[in-house]
């Protein structure tokens, strides 16, 4: 997921993947350690919003 996409954009990406792959996870491209401090909490919120299984 990309911070810039927010929840909606990240959900669109996950939905697109779910059409082709089953059993996948969601992660940032580089982890959390290099994120600016002000992006950590919103990034975790995106992860939380996407934790439910994606409908196929």
C-alpha cells in the first residue's frame, strides 16, 4: 500500500489484486522505519482499514 493512496486507493489496489490472486497480505513498500513521523499513524490506520479479507 502507498500512504498517498489513502484507504480508498489502497482498497482499490487490494480489490484489483484479489481478482487475480488469493491469500495475499497488505504491506508498505519499504516498511515503517523510513516514514516521516507524521505519516506513521495514518499509515497504520490504512493497514487497520484493510485488515479484513477482500471480497472476491
